[in-house]
């Protein structure tokens, strides 16, 4: 089990876009109960099953397992809660830190968020100009909640 | 993904008990929604994460993955819905077929059920005298429901 410490920001402008191609993700949920979310994800030919506990500040328990891509696709197509989340993930370097920028599609089109993973909750990091409002603790932006309440309906 | 066809019976008497020791199971659920149950199980030093779809007759979709035992125990201790199910499983041979007999403990003490796995829904099999009432389609006996409504409270 790993503890995951992440901070999340809304993205403003297009300066973050670089030449690197993004990776297309499909992800869905077998449980969106916040105490125990269970996520199915396919990305670039790989499948993953991820269990997360409840967040305590920016920290939460996480267990992730690689599974056969065919299993992941079958669960996404027939078992997961509807709708599935689809997004393209870009990895963007900024002054020695790597950010993950997620540009959503489908029912969440128009939403772009950037996440940075930290070693501790109080770790300092340089903040790029395209990292706008911080939404780490805003539950509307949790992927699990973007299913029941997608961005286009806000 | 495997399709699982099982029939389940209440057990009567003690004739099924043989010399073989049973294996102690602990299991809990990350989702008990019937369209997508997610089970965590530890047994004899091994951990498993199992995803099941909704039952259509005696058939349901099942995906099972072995996970580190420490992960399974941590999820059982801190993430799964309460209470955890605890039971001892015995494998009992009868005229060429192997039955799994589950003797429950804790909040479900007193309940003993026997399951047989079949290749098709209409496969014939010899029925031992200790296999009593069939409860295959009785949702009260689904493991997921034995958490919210344990046997001792019936």
C-alpha cells in the first residue's frame, strides 16, 4: 500500500501544451463510495484496478494492480457505473517537477486540471503560470464525482 | 473473464465432515452493489481481489486477481464494509464431484452452506443427503448480503 499526496489545480491557457503526445485514458468505477473507491482504467494497452481509501488532507491509501487489458475493457464496457470518464493525460515538466495535466472529453469536455505528486504535504514546489485555482480539496473535481455530476452540467 | 455457474444448498447434519482440515477465510467487500460487487479475501497466506457482475440465473461474470496478503489484510482491517465475513471452508468429495462447504463464524455463526460448481446450468449431479434446501437464488445467502443482514439477526 502506498500513501499518495497530490495537489490539484485548474489549468488556465495553453502554455502547458508541449510537443509530447498525450495518452488516452478510459476509466470507470466499480465503487464511488468515498471511503472505498474502486477504479478500472485502460491506458495505452494496459489495464489497472485501483482501490483508494478516504482522503485525509492531501493523503489517501492507494492499492493499484495491473490487470489484463481485455478484463479492463470488459469491466469498462459492461460493469462500471455510467458514464465512463475519458480524458487525455499529458506529462508536463516545469522546473524539475513533472505535472500530470488531464484534458477531459465526453461529458466533462472543457475541464482541464493539473496535478503534482509530492513527497510530503508541506513540500514546496515552483508554480507555473498555467496552474490556476487550487482545487485539491474540492470534491466536485474528484474523478469519482465527475461521473455523477459531469462538468458540462455544472 | 470467467463465467461462474454454481448451485448452493443449506447443509443438514454432520455427515459431510471428513478428516481434512478446513481453510479459514476472511472476506470483506469494497462494493456490495449487486451489479458490481468487489470482494477482498485472505485465505491461507494468500490475498485475492474479486469483481463480480450481476447474476443471470446461476451464471455471473467474475474477474479474480491474486494480490499481496498484506494488502488484503490492510483492506480487510481498514477499508472494507463492516462486519467482515469469517468462515471455514471445507472441500468435500461426493461421487466424483467436489463440494465447497462453508461454515460461518462471527455474526453468521450457525449457518452452513454447500456449493457445487457446474459446467452448465442444466448439468446433472448426485445430491448427497447432507445437501438440504437449495438456496441458489435466495439473495439472503449471498455473501455480500450476509454483511448487512447477518444470519444471527434473521
